[in-house]
């Protein structure tokens, strides 16, 4: 049985340290890759949510425009109704004075 030389022990230690460093580096690379993948997925979900919000805001704006237009039409109808009621009131006054 031979006793390992100091040089071979040193080479073994250096090789073991190098292997450990490569394993540690691989571990970190795997962790970083997983984090980047998760961040990419989260960014995609955020972008999708922003697009959904933008579409909803556009639909709401369209609804508000339709409501404003309908409100204008209703206001005009109310004015016409007021004019008609005033005309009927005038006619009723004339009929009363003719009947008296």
C-alpha cells in the first residue's frame, strides 16, 4: 500500500473543490433560470391583465357615450312634451273662456 503523495492529495483537493464549485454554479444557474421563467410568466400575466383592463375601459367609455347620447334624446323628448303640455293648457284655457 502506498501513501499518497502530498501532490496527489493537493490535486485531489483542488479537483474536489472545482467539482463542488461547478455543482454550486449549476445550482445557482438553475435557480436563476427558474426565477427568470417565473418572472416572464408573471410579466405575461400582468400584460394580459392590462390589456383586459384597457378593453374594459374602452367598453365603459362606449357605454358612457351611448348614455350621453340617449340622455340628450330624452331631454329633447321632455322639452317636446313640455311644449305639448303648454299648448294643451292654452287650448284648455281657450275652451273654458268659450264655454263661459
